[in-house]
C-alpha cells in the first residue's frame, strides 16, 4: 500500500506527457484516467460529465471494471450529487447513511463522490461504489488530484476575465452553454478560431439544431455592436430583398414615399446575421458578394457616383445543401468562399444522443423555470435509438413542453418529475408482448389520448419529410412545377396542390 502514491503519480505523468505530445487522442486519455481512478480507488464506475454552472450535465465517457458504459448505464448515477457539485463548485460525497438521496440507494450505490474540474465550462469527475472497499480512502487521496489536474488541462479553456463570464439567466443561452456538452466537442475548436479572426462565419446544420441561437451567442461574444439579424426568406422579390439589405431612397419605386435604412446600414460597426442565405436569388448574391469583398453597397434609387460603405462582421446561416446548390448553379461559389471564412457545422441531435439528457435539462429550466426533472425511465425513453429526432433540438423542446402540460393537468399535486407517459414518445418498432402486458387497464382513456398524440406526431413528421422532398425537387428543377412533378413521379396537379398557395412556380 505504501507504493500507491508513487504508482499513481507515474501513471498520471505518463498520460500528461502523452497529452502534451498528442501521441494519443483525448478519448483514449480520458478512458485511461478513468480506468486508473477505478483501479486505485476501488470504485465500480467512473464517469466524466461536462456541463454548466446551472447544474446541467451530460456524460462524456463512462467506464466500469468491464469497459465502456453504455449511454443508459451512464444515466444510472446520482444526478443530484452531480448537480450540487456543478452549482457549488465543490467536492460532494454521499453514502447510504444519507437517506435524502433515494435515487442512489435505489440504484444499489453505497457511496458516491463528485469532484468539480472548474469553470467556465464546468465538468465533474463522478465515482460510485457498489461495495465499500478497504482501499477506498487511500486510493482516492492518491489518484484524484493528479487525475483532476490532467482532465482540467485537457477539456477546459483558459479562465476568462470576470467581466467575460456569463451568468445563467432566463434569456438566450450563452455561447459556453451551447457548446459545453460532449457532442459539441468538435465544434469548440472552430468556435475559438471564429472568435480570434475577423473573417465571416458560416453556420450550417439541419433545421432545429440551434443555428440561430449559436449565431446570436457568437455575435454577442464578438464585442461589436449592434447585432442585427436579416431573415432572407420573407420575400421572393429581389427588389424587396435588396431594399431589406441596403435600403432605398425616396422615390426609388412606386410607393417609396421616404428613405428606408437597410439592415446593412443598421449593423454598421457591429455584426450582421444573414439567416437562410440559400433564399437569395443570383442577382442579390452578386450584390452581397460586392459588399462582402469591399464593404460597399448602393441602396435602391441611390444616384451618387461613390457607393456607401459599412463595416460589419457577417455571420451567415443556412440549413440547406450549399454544395448541391453550387453544383446546380443556384448559389455562387465565389460568394460561398467569401462567407465561409470559418465554417461551424451543428451536428443533428441523433448524431449526439449522449447529449440528449443534458440538452433536456437545459430546456426544462428555460421552458418553465420550475424544478422539473426527468425520471430515469424518461431519460432512457429519450435515448431510445429508434427515435429519429428529425426536428432536432426544436422537436425535443416541443416534446418537453407537451410533457409538462400533460403532467400539469393530471389529478393531484404537480409532480415536477416527467415520466415516460408524459413524454408519449412513439417508436417505429412494435411494442414487445411484455410491454403490452404491463399496460394498466384503468388508464385506457389516457392511453388512447397518448396514442392519438403519438399518431399526430408521426403524421407531422411524415408531412415535414414530404415537404422537404418537394422543396428539394422544386429547387433542383428551378421551380418548374412540371419538371419537378415528373422527377417525383406525380401528376402535375397533385404536386401543385401540395406545393402550397402563394409559392412562385413556373
């Protein structure tokens, strides 16, 4: 036992050298650190959580004596202990003599420890024990300080000045909060680059992944004011779009009774967020290219020889297929190169399922502000691999809002804990016979309502997929209805009825 501290120090020093030389990747080092902690501390499991000072946390990597913990097993932890550790920024311990943490006892945990790794992007090293070990106290003293130092060096950025720290409020999430969870790990490096240069930023990703939230949070950190957002899909008319961007002079067209200031002029000296850039026709793209290159622009009806100028930092946003649009000639490649100074791609929610629990905790706090929690069973429901999450974070938020409404209208006091029946999530796979036998007969009316809600959600998902397919076909065929219908194998009249009123077609 006397050589435990020396052995612990040797292992940590070797891992620190490996990290400094980048000879093995971060995931491998984290696994090695967790395995080392488990061995010396006599623990059964160790999990590294990334999160936020609000108490929101999601597991990055979890290990047991047998190897990696699956996503479901990583949720079988003392959540309250982790949240307290994040909020208070101090080590937390629990053992079976403390009857307040009933969830830990129900999981068969006899002792648990949570150690904070630091701010501003908070993290927690969590350990628990199913058996009390004789080496537990000695091993923890030997390994924890070195493990925490190494993990902090790996995953935490330099501590910012106090004025830069973001307090958690009910307003929009901070940049740190948006990129804190493990699934955003690959994005964090690109965000740091975007903040260190002055080139335009291009944000891509599917609908509902949080692109506009990221754009706003990024703009707030650029220390330029004002921040102005231009929604480019509100009109199909190029002149209207040019007027929105650059403004117009009095008398520029019929009805222009006064001069209008465009968003470019409004954003002078600050940040201009261009949302849905694929909605711009080629003529507007040409004018935007000139502005991005030279900072010059001409409002509609502007007659002076010298153009006007504005200094703005541009953040462009799209959920479309830019590469496909460039190949089809619908988006200028030279404009793409100008806008893509730094590209930030937001991954879909299904590609970062390990974050779903942490994202849900964040959303619950913002939706209601009360102490809503997900039960362990509800967390497992949201982690079901059969759920496609086509609407991404936006779909998850809508689901949680409906779940809170269901919980609030149930008889009795409001439980503040969401259960699977509140989520009413449906998967494509049929229920197993055992699941069917577990259904309670007295709750049949409630079950019918939940099934009807689930059916409506599936129907809405199919309708969204159909509309996306129609939009893709129309764009691919330059809005020519007959050609798009032929490509889809539909009668022209059928496609016309589904395109929707008010949409310009040819």
